[in-house]
């Protein structure tokens, strides 16, 4: 409507003389405007509204803003067309109706602009919980709405006068407000860039850019209504990148997925909506897939998911992957946490009685009550991960409600995660050496290199604490590099022959062994410090035997460089002995727990196992030697190497150097 006044007089003359408006359009319109783009967008908007409305979208503020965007855009598009037609023959309509239809357009235009900004603010999580920021950024919209509403009396935006529709002095404020919100939106995207996913970055940037192009095109081609066309493109981008319900739905169970839980719980916690979360985990899920097959396990998942939705229709059910479910119970419960779990157990017992699936569905559950969630700023994802991993053990101990002690365990894990990240960044991981005794040579001939961590805040952190954390988040790769490099640096500074150091054992984590760059990285580090690869015996864990092809490739590669490989922690995994014997491994390391079980009378078959390894021409290293009796017994059984506190605890480099000098008779 920007240039309507200039063409209006000629247009009325044309109408009076009965001239046709030559337009390449399916319909003959009164006004000179081209509605093709606007009309084409209307069916798309209606279909999207209906489709989105009939799908189960997320009950969060982000979805509410998307609703507002779609509705206001449809109103804006429709009223824009009607208003252009009405003001062309304005004398045929009451003045109040002209104001009404134009008000509807301007208000929808203003609200749509704010809703798009609010959507960006909500998805970027930038100041979306700041009341002051929301008030300040809403002020332009409030001002524009007031100006529009007051227009019949103040004529600030437009007027219906003797010559029909006319733009007034403050008309450009409508577009200025749009430019303001686009600029702030881009600023929010930039500020939250690092924490946004690639999909969200692309979606937010592209739809804001397209909106800007649409405004420019509208200004350049005033007679073509293109704003709605660019708006619907933006809406489709939002839908495809963030609002499509299928993005938040697990395809197997039809329940909402982990991403949906993350968004909903974050929205509830920010708005201080109370809720509790029941986590459920299928016991032996991975083993069930191996035994019964993926198809049958999926059938069991679907049966349980369907039961969850029918039994708890007023709660939100989620499937978190790997046999883990969650149930979000909104509001303050009318029962105590123990009572809620009793009700759950009763319902679950009924499910077990009626369950017709082939795969057993033994489920452990932990309730994270509102008192835990509201009283702690800890991330819910960390609590859920703890529940999924520990619910079976906690249930066996009689615990089915998340306790403060469990929260402390989660906090400790987060602190360890932070300490690991900091230590990696500062290269603060230390290497200690635990001597390995040769039963044949009656002396210490080598050592195992072990990672140690001393944090400025937490102090000494046990490997039992930081290794699982590092393996879970992938930091174990960098820890392995630092330990290997520092081992090479130590070997470079000592006379290994003089000290009697024939070999150093290096642990390789499962994640390291799955890396195709492992061989190159190890070779480069050793070569940089002039240490031959034949100096190292790399220890792989028993669980890796399951990936036979990968471990075969890594073993052959390392052996071609002169290195040796050992099977570490034998007795803690579930590998097949036949597969183990096929691998070109010549050293097997018996785990300390296995050793202790033997001396406690719980593993009487250990001598037979040792004989089996001997017949396969494999050398045997036994861990956990703590007394002379244990040492002598294992020597009699035929073990080649022994390691444990009886010989020495793990030692820092200088102490290990002194230890070896003393044991080899040199200074």
C-alpha cells in the first residue's frame, strides 16, 4: 500500500470508464496489485496449520510462538489482499470497516514480526528468562500497536480521508520495527552460536535472512504482494529445522525422544513449572538384542511404550534410546515419592501379567522427584544418565527414589569431567610407572605406564573415577596421547639398558583402538622422541575382541612397527576363548579381581586357564600380587610376569628411575 495514493486517481478513472485491468492472473482484481505470491502462500499456510495442529507438538513456549507466527502470518496475508481491494473502491464501504481491515493487517504484521523475534530468542536461549530484556524488546511492538490502535483519531500510521487511504508521518515505523527485530535476532544468534546445533544455526540464520530480503523486495516492488511469500518460506524453514514433530519422535515406539525431553524440561525449569521424572531402564537390553534379535526387542519396546501411553495418559512419555524410557509428571504430586513408586510397581506388575512379547521386559526404575529437581541447579540430563546406568543396582539395594547422595555422586562426576577437561587443556596429566616383575629373570624388567590426575580443586582423582568419565565423553583419546608422549619423554631422558628397562606397557582404550589414525599418531610421537616402537607392549581390553576385524588390523599394524600387544584385564569381559586364540596376541594379562577371587577360593579353575594359555604359547602376566605367598603361588602355576603392590605401587618418573637403579644395582 506504499504508493497507492499516487495511482489511485488514475485507477478510479479506469474503473469509471470500464477499462479492464490487463493482468496475467487467474482472476480479475479491482486494484492494480499483483496477488499471485500472496494467494499461492495461503493454501500452504492453511495446510501447515492443520497438519501442525493435528500432530502432537511439544508443550513448550517455543511451540506457542510458532503457533502465533503461523496464525498472525495467515491473518496478515488475507487482510493484505482484502484491504488492497477495499481501499481501491473505498467509497463503497463504511469508514469503520476500512479501518477495521487495515488495523487487522497492521496488527498482524507487527505481531508476526515480534513473534519471529521471540521465537529466535526462545530457541537461542539468550536472555529468554530475563524479564527486563523481554520488556525492553517488547516495547517497540507495544508502541506500534498503540499507534495503530490510535490511528483513527491521531492519523499517525495512516488515514482514510477524502481521497481514500493515505500513509501518514509515522508509517515507516512499521518497517523500522521489523528491521530492529531482525538486527537483534541476528545478534542473539551470534551470541549463542557455539551452543546451537548446526541445524538450528542454519534454520535461524536463513529464515531471518529471507525475512529481510522479503521486506526489501516489498519496498522495491510495491505493486506485488511478496511479503507473505517470503514469510511462508521462513515458516517452512522453521518447521523443517525445529518444529516438525517427527524431529522429536522416536520412530520405533512413537514416543517423544531425548531431544524433546531436553527442550521440555528446560522450558519447565525456566518457567518454574514443577515436575517429577520417572526413569525406566530395560535390564540386559544389549544382551537381549544379541539373544532374541533386534526385531523382537523392538516389538517389546513398542508393547511397553503403548502400555505407558495408555496407563499414564496425562503424563509425557519418552524413549531415550538403548532401552531407556522416561515419564514426565507435571505439577506437584498428590502423593509422596515412595507412594508414587508403589503405584508404579503395582501398575508394572499388572503389565508383566498381561505382557505377551517374546523378549523378557525386566525393568528397573528410579523416580527423580520435584524436590530434587527444584532444589538443585544440576543438569537433568546428568541425573537421567545416572538413573539409566545405576537404576538396576539402586533397586537391588532397595532404593527407587533419587536421593541427595545420588545427587552428590552426579555432582562429583561433573566435577571430575571439568577436572579432566582442564587437565587436558593444561597438559597436566601425569604418568606413573608400576614395575612388572619377571619370574624367569627374578627381577623387574619393565613397567606399566599409568595416567594420574592431581586437580588444584579436587586434589588427587582416582583413575577409577576419571577413566570412565573420559571414556564416556571421548577425552580418553587425548589422555592416551599425553600419557604416551610423556612416557616417550621419560624414556628419552634415561639410559634404559643401564636401568634394566626392557619394555613399557601402554594401555589402549577401546575408543583409541577404534581410531583409524591410531597407528600413525603413535608412530609419530615415538619417532619425534627417538624411541623405537619395539620398546612398547600395548595393552588392549578384552571387550575389544568383539570387534574382531578392527582389532586384527590394529594388532598387525603395531606388530609391523615392532611393538607387542597384550590382552589386558582378562576375566572382566565376556570374550570367546576361541576368538581370543585366533588373534596374534602372545601375552595375556589376568585381572587383579580374577587373582583375588582365586585366592579367596572363588575361581579354582584359574590353574586350568593358565595351562590353556601356556599350551597356546602365550606369556602370562598376573595382576594384583600383594603378598609373597601370592607371588610364589603364581610362579608355581607358571606365570611369566607379576605385577602388584608387593613389588611396588605406581611411581612417578623420578621415583621409578631410582627404584630401577636400586634393583639393577646401578646408581
